[in-house]
C-alpha cells in the first residue's frame, strides 16, 4: 500500500490518480484551494483525506505536509498536480499575471517539495512526481508564459532527480498532452490585455484550446493508470509523456533542436581559444 499526497484533487489528472490509487487500496491525502470535498473523502473513508492548502503560503504548505505525515504515517509519493493555464502573447501577459502563474505552477510545487523532503530523506525513500506539460518541451505561440512555468518545472525536476538519487528518492516528470480534464475550460485563463495584431497569430492558442475543450483525445482515467504503472516500475522513468500529441510535439521539437545544432556546429565550435 502506498501513501500519497496529491495537490489539486478537485479535478483533472490529480483527481483521476487519486481515485485510481484509492481503488487499489492506497491512502491519499489530497489538497484543494477551498474548504471541503465530502465526495472525495467518501470514496474511501479512513483512506481518503482532504486538506485545504494555499500553495502560495509556505506556512500553509508546511502545516499540510505535517498533517499528511500524521494521517498516513509517512508520505511515499508527492504528486504536484495543482496549477492552471494561461493564454496570451508574451506582450499581452502582464507581469502580475505572470507572477501569479509562476507562484502556483512552479513555486507551489517547490514549496511542497521542500516540505516533504526532510521526512523522505530521513526515511531514505520517496517519490516526487511533477505534472508538467508537453508545453514544457515544445513551445507554441500564445502560451509562452504558461510554457515557461512548465519548462522551469521540468528543469527543476530533472535537477532534483540528480540531487536526491543518492538518498533513495526518485523523481518523475509527467508531461501530458490534451486530456479531458477541464484544463481548457475552467482551468484556463486569458491575458487581460488584448492586442489586435496577434489575432491571426498568438490568439490561435486561445481559440484552439477553448474550441477543443471536452473533445481532447486523452482519457484522464487511462492517464492515471499509465502514471501508476510507470511509478510502480522497478526503474520508474524521469520523463513520462502522456498521449500521442505529447509524443508528436516533443519529438518534433527535439528533432528541430538537433537539426539546428548540426547546422550551426562549426560556428558553435569557432568560439574556443586558438591552440597554443
């Protein structure tokens, strides 16, 4: 049996993973922004717990982790799922909008990680799982600031994996493509500033996501099972892409970067001092 702490269990992949974990007998402590979730707690009385947490407040996060440790007897897995989307050209997104997004999508995860690590280090075991996005690998116009939070989360997770591996702690970054989670509906915000020059360019992201909401190819329940399968493996992956679209866009971006490196290799190498 595995003890989980999952942020953002109100819906999406966080809810789906929580339900899948509870169905197999695990214990789950889930966090929400607003008080109460009787339906979740009722899924498995005694094994399903809900805590109200402000991920932007370090004291709130520390208190939640301490309570989760008490409820479970020790957190085995932290799943950083909470977050939201933001569309808008880079020029349109205000600094305040960008800061608020980073405070949840990146720093909220960092606060949780820093709070769980002392006990995980003491036990010399644990698994930290970050829900990033294919947008953290393959950028697309109109999602630059959102993608930047996911690029940062990807980098942080990869670095963390190197730092905690000697202590028996694992890290997995999960990069989903499009899933029917409500991300493109209630979970999506639009930059307050609207610049007409971007209507035929960066605003495509807004139209694409909102018009496709509810018709995404990804099934959250199957995504959750895929996550459980990967985490239960003897050697869990550092990178897990979910969905055909995630694989497609990530592979295209990796290929593009490789091609650019090859084309400009001579110039890159020309910067060294001449041999003495």
